[in-house]
C-alpha cells in the first residue's frame, strides 16, 4: 500500500502548533518505508543536500495538536 505525504516546508514556527508562511509539496511512499529512506525521499523532492543540512521531520496527527517528531523507524 502507498501513502501520500503532504510536505509543508520553508516556513516559520509561530508557536508549538502554528506553522506559517510555508510552501507545499507532496510525495508518495510505501507503508514500510524506513526513516532513512523517508528522509532521502523528502530531500530528493525538496532538492536538499543531506550532507549540508540536517532535517527534522514533524507531523501533526489532527487539528492543532502539537507536532510529533519522528526520531526512528518506530516513530
């Protein structure tokens, strides 16, 4: 099964739950993708050189809940 992921990037965190002035892109990945491969897919889509930038991946479960940080394959 494939999963569509909406990427909100290049914005500003106004608070713990508000991310503003962002750009939107998206990717489709397999449901068993590892964190390393997810970071690589995002970096490729956004033209980010992983050797020069450190990416932090956060996601929001619903509404205005606090973003959760993905730290490993179990996240």
